[in-house]
C-alpha cells in the first residue's frame, strides 16, 4: 500500500489535503510532527510521498519547506494543491477568558489584526501545527485558545469561539506533493519549478536569467530568494514557471538558464489541483 506522509497531528489542513487526494483509502496516511520530518521521511524511503505547505497568499512562503527541498533532499514536486483556508478561534466549551492563543506561526500571522481586536491582551504562542494547537487547548486549563479548522474543533472536542478570523477573505495555501521520481505525463494546467545560484558579483546576472524566459514568452509565476548558506549576502533563487517542460520553449529556456548558473536543481513539472 502506498504510504503518504503529511504535517500532523490529526486535524491539520495538510490532513484535509491528503484525505481529499486519497478519499478512497488508497494509501496509508502517516502524520509527522514537523514539515522537515515529513519531507525527510520520503528521502529516507519511509514513505512514498509527502504533502507539505509551501506558500500562503497572505504571509508568503513556508521557509522550512523551501530550505529543506533545496539543501537537504533530492526529491521532485509531483503535484500542487491549492486550498482556500478558513481559520477559526477554538476553545473549550464555556470559555469566557483567553490569555494565550496558540497555533502555527503562519496561522497566527494570517489572523494578526483580528486577534488584536478580539483579544488585545492575549499572548500569541507558535507551535508546530494548527492541529497541535487544538490538542494543546483540549488539555489546557481553559484559558488557552487555538487557531484551527472546524475539523480540528470536531476531533478535539472544542467550541468555535470566533469563526473566519483570518484578516483577509482571499486566504489560500499552496501545498506540494514530494516524491523520489518526477511526475510523468503532466497534462492540463501545470507548473515547472527549479532553484539555482547565479553569480551575484556580476552586474546584470539576474537580468540575463530573466531574459531567457522573456525572449521565449515563458511566464514566471514566482521568483523567491533564500540564503545560499555559503556566506553572508549569497542567495539562491526559486523559479516557478507556467507550463511543463514538455513545451519546447520552456525546455529551451530552462536549459539556457542552467548553463548560466553556478548551481542548479530541477524539481520537475507537475499538475495543479484546486480544492473548492
């Protein structure tokens, strides 16, 4: 049976994704306490695939995901799943006072303004996941609240103290599937992702990279820099391209870019799935 890892525990948004993808019980679903642990499990052969968050529409990229796939493992992105995220403030039944609000750092940031209005004196405490936050609140003295999903509230027996507390309604998170082999026969709406390091000491280096895409009419959907871990001021760049390497213009552009890089790593092409 196929083994699929994800950021746990039970009740995370990651779990919602894997249940959506494998709703017919086609796989053994294995929760991990951290994003990097879920990713490394695939690299070590403990699981066949993992599903982890990579970017949120309000707070940007999930750095631990980017850094781990860039530096620590040799895996391919085989799918992207976009999930509309609705955050709720969860607490024990009859909760009247909240002194501490716990959740994943991204969830706390996505609800920052609303929390400042509802509970301006409450301490914000980051934990590994939204579901872990719900678990902590379920075992607390009643003065804690968590940011999480309605599913997490159901699993841990919590009440919804305030629904839809995210600061903006257009709140969505991108998740990616990671596997040891690249996706085959990518069709329909798709992306291609790679990461590289260029010569930052040479003027116009990034411009020269971008020109390879512009001249071939390849659309970039995201460019992001992260520390290269080789020295202060040294960076690597993540590129997301619209389309698949099966398209000649994309394959030519990527090949030309690779030739100009000091270091290069291709995560392959993959389909995009939208969860409504």
